[in-house]
C-alpha cells in the first residue's frame, strides 16, 4: 500500500510538471507580447504608444489573411501563395474600384478563392504536397503581378479613400475574427480541422469527408485573403509590382510567434492568430523605430522565428506536414 | 543448465507521467526459452526494448554473463549478443533484403571504404538458403515482399550470428502457420545451443507449449517467475490479472436461432486483386465471422462493407434499400468499423480521447444552431469511456499515451456512443490482453441480444468458434466455406478450408 501511494505522488508530481510546462507554453506568446511592448516603449521613450494608430493600421491585413492560413495549418497544410493571392486580388480590387465598390470587393474575394481552388486542385486531386504546390503558385502569380504592375502601379479610384477609416478596417477585421472564432471553436468544423491535422486517415475513417474539407479550406483561405486585399487597397490606394510581397512569410511568422505548432493538429488555439499578429507587428515596428536596417531586421526575424518554432514544434507529429 | 545468463536488477522506466516499469528484478538462465507475459501496458515490451537498446532505462542494471551492459542502440546491443524481433515491422523500405539483414554490420563487407555488394548478397543468399527461405532473394528490394516474408527476413537478421539472447516480441500473431513453425524451430535451435530466448506473447497455450520458464508482469511490477510445467492457463491468467478470471470467456449459448431479418445484403463484391465475387447476408442480432489467412482478403471485406474500399465493384445494401458506397453514408446509417490498423485508421493518435469519441457523433451533439459546447462533449466522452471502463487520467488525455487495449476501448466507445446497429470489427482483440478481451466478448454478447449485428474478422480461430453464429472462411480472395455455430467445432475444420 505504502508503495502505491509513493507511486501515486510521483505520478501527480509529473502530472503537475507537465501541466506547468504546458501552461508556460501557452502563456509565452502573451507574456512575450506584453514584454516586447513594454521594452520597446521604454527604448523609444513612449514613441511607440504615440504612434499606436499607425501600428494598428498595419495589423489588419496580416490579421485577416492569417485566419485562412490558420485553418490550413490546423489541418497540417501550408500555404506560401498568400502574398501572390493578395497581389492579384489587390489588382482586381483596384481595377474594379472605379466601376463599383461592392463589385470590387466581391471580385477581389472571388479572385482569391479562384487561386485557392487552383492550389486545392493540385493539392487534393493531384496529391502534391501543399508547400510545393503553393510555392509554385506563389511564383506563377507573382509573375502575373509583375507583368501587370511593373510599368506603372495599378491605381485605385479615389473613392477608396472614403473607406480609409478605422471603423471600416477594424470592423472588417473584427467581423472576420468573430465569425471564424465561433465556427472554429464551437462547431464540428473546428474539431474536424484539427483531427485532419492530427491524423488524416483515421479522420476519414470516422466519416469526415476529408478531401472535400481540404479543398474547401484552400478556397476559403484564398477568399479571406481576397477580402484582406480590399483593406490593403483602402490603405495604400494602389497596387505596385511588390504588392503583397512576403505576406506569406509574415503570416507564418505571426502564427508561429502566437504559439501555433507548425504541424497543426490538436494543440492549435484560435488565440494564436491574434496574439501572434500583434506580437509580429509590434516587434517589427519596434525594430524599425530603433533604427534597424531592413537587412538587420530580417536577421532578427529569422532568429526569433527559429526560437519560436523550436519551442512550439510538436515533435511527435512533425512528420505529418502535408 | 540453470546457469544465469542475464540478471535484471531494479530496472525502471517511465514515459512522461506513465511509469512503465517499477524496479523490476529477476534472472534469466542459459539454454531456456523464457516467456514474458502480462496484460497490455504491463511493461513487457518496455523491458525488452530497454535491453535491446531501443529505449534507455531510467534506473537499474542489466548484467549479462556477469558483466554490466548499457546498450545505447540496437547495433550496440547486437554487439553485446542481444538481438530482437519487434512487434511491428522491423525492416527498412528502400533497402535490399541483404542490406536489411546486415544493417549496422556493413563493415564486414567494406574494404578500403567500398562496400562489396556481391559478397554481401552471396552471404545473405547462403543464410536464406540455410534457413529454407530460398524464395526470398537477397538482392531484391525488401519493399517487394509482404509483411510475413519481411518478418522471416527479420528472423534471419536477428538469429544468424547466434545471439546470446534473442528477444521475440509478439511476432507470432503476425505469422501464418508455416512462418510460426519456422520461428519455433529457430527458437529451439538457439536454446539447444545453450543460448536464451525471451519470448513475449499473448497466446497463452503457445507460451505454455514453448517456454521453459514464465515471468509475469503487471502494471510495470514484477509479479512472479514460474516453471511452465508447474502451471496452467487459468493459473497464468490469475497471475496476470491479479484475481480469478471466470471461465465464461466466450458466449455460452448454442442452438439459439438467428433472426431471419436481413440487415445487410452484400452482392458480388469485388476489389481488384484482393477479393472477388463476395456475396452474403448479415442478419439482425447475428455475429458473422470471417476467418482465413491474413492475405486471404478477409480484411478487405470489412472495408468494403464500410464503403472504405478503393475501386470496389458490386453492392452493399441495407434493409431500407440504402446503398453503402462511402464512409459518411455508412456512418450515417449506423454502421461502425474498427480497423486492424488501429493506430492509423481507427484513432486520431495525437488527439484527445474526447475528440476521438465524439468525432462521428458531432452532428448529434450540435444544437439547433450547429453549435457545440465543451461541457456536452466532455460529458458524452466521459459517459462512453466509462461504459468501456477505459483506464485514463481524463478524457483530455491524448490517445497516443494509452496502451493497446485502452486504445481499442476508445474505438469501441466511439461507436457505442454513435449507437451503431451494424458493427464491422476487424481483429478487435489483436494484441489485447485477456481481461480486455473478455470485456469485449461480453459486450458483443450483450449487444447481440439487443439486436445489434456484427461482422467479426479475426485471425484467431478460437475467438471465431467461441463467438460467431456463422463463420465464413476465405481463401485467395474467395469464399471457401461456411460453418454454423457448433459446440463441437474444432480448429482443424477451419484450417482445412483456409489452406
């Protein structure tokens, strides 16, 4: 009897240790966000706080498009074509903004969804790994963008500036986040997504139409980024040949900074999107305010990214990145 | 004879919070076949894997022939004279048979930094010939061989250098009669040469027949070591479970009529290259068994009935006329399926018990707005996990940390929660201990009486004879006979039709 109680207590201690580690892991991004925010405010002597509106202005696009990628990564996929989707959709929005603003928004979303469907076709129907497909489409559509916007940027109608208000941009962002949060957290959609990430074959055998789901998610992610393109154009007024460049990396870094395991699965949390995007933008702006060069910033980003991937990687299921 | 080969002293090992071995100590002698038995999760494989360098023990010592050893990997253990045949597939894809046999010992064939492939193949061919496995070609890719042949290659790999200790972990269940006989032969040879075999199996008659000494583990604790000649099956079960296991193992009824009501009609089902022209009816409240050799195609029948076969022809029709052609339709019409490949097809491993149990029932658990509540999911999962008396800390625990038997309980809990009427169970008791087996049999019997129908596909003939109303025997992808429940049925009748 005495022996078994000893074992019980060691078990409990181990359990406690485990749950403490888990808690630290889940709190780390939030602690990081607060810490980084305080540190930069001190270093810039409050400059960051004064320019908070400017900083917030940059977070919308990343935040919205990160939602789609979050869904993709939950089911263990990756998407490197987000920047190109953003570029194409931005050009569509610009071109149509003179005709009708609602039409522009809808066509931007459709353009994004179409590229998403293109990705999905090769990933789901032709069974090519998602990161290979999306790297290919990244270059393919980047080529289109250069072709269309190299000589001169595609300018939007002046009417878009009417929408350049915090209410519109914040409104769209909050609406996208709120709807996706409810759907992800409180419907079978979220459980199915995570299950695909944790074990696709078994999920299929539990009756989930996994192929249909994967196809839909890529289309959805494209559409969401298409919507973000509208916010992007409202903010910038035109689409240059570099529009949306490196958005995919920004999203990826933001999600990982938010504590997202890179292989998806059961451990993803919706909070990853919000905390991660904020942390990324604060870090970025802080470094700019400190006077770092672009090259030095990429260096710092690379290091921070590596550290976070190392912390949050779910090593047991790393082999399942699709 | 009773000279000590291996002393196991105070060996402990834990995985995260699970303590798999708790200060285990006992001795293993030279020239004996020493069986290691215990329920799932009792620590048998953990102990032998630590000995063979696959895991690193946390504490204690292994003393081999008076010398303390600390194998850090399998090659190291090989060099100490310990080899292992593991439970799952232990050969590597993309290498030839010869390269697999000499994995980690390539140096023997390397001269001036260049590998002499011809010499390696020649040596491998000689070995294969010596073992009587001529049909396996040394230079061929291992990928071209089936599970069973690959196991035979593992036998060669593990025994050709006359190891001091050979560990055989639950290998016989993967082998057909012929492969088993071959393995038994080599076990005896090793024993007669004065070396030692450590043998892990759930098949107690096999254990009693083959081994000289038996050590029982339970929940990571050492229980006892007994002479095979001094104990019988019931005695072993008692040691394993820690209490008397009642004799009522299988169903006890005979001659009960089965309902005429057909719940599933299977007609002319073929899956190219696997099964052809399979037709049968499943009745309400019936347990219909499928037996045969592993490659007879019987496992595909389960998938075909569940709509999970690729390229299936023919029809699977339910009583109400519904055709089953895909998994979602099958589940929506109350069909359940447990796969032989539990870890890949039945369970989402890196997912909580909760989500695994709720997965097919999410529609039922959603409210009118299609919303789910955590509390409701947790309650649902808890109810059915407890119905199956699953050993767990909470339903939030990941399935990957459970033992084989408990994993199977989670699978069954899922389908009982879905309230399935037709249960297609492929090897439901594979690698599962006596206690959980008995639970599953009792559950099947109870559900049968409630009008649920079963298709039970199994490689264990005793289980088919004990549980089924009707047994269909498969051979080479076709039905090769049908037998009704009979008290006096014996294994040989079935075996005759299988081979």
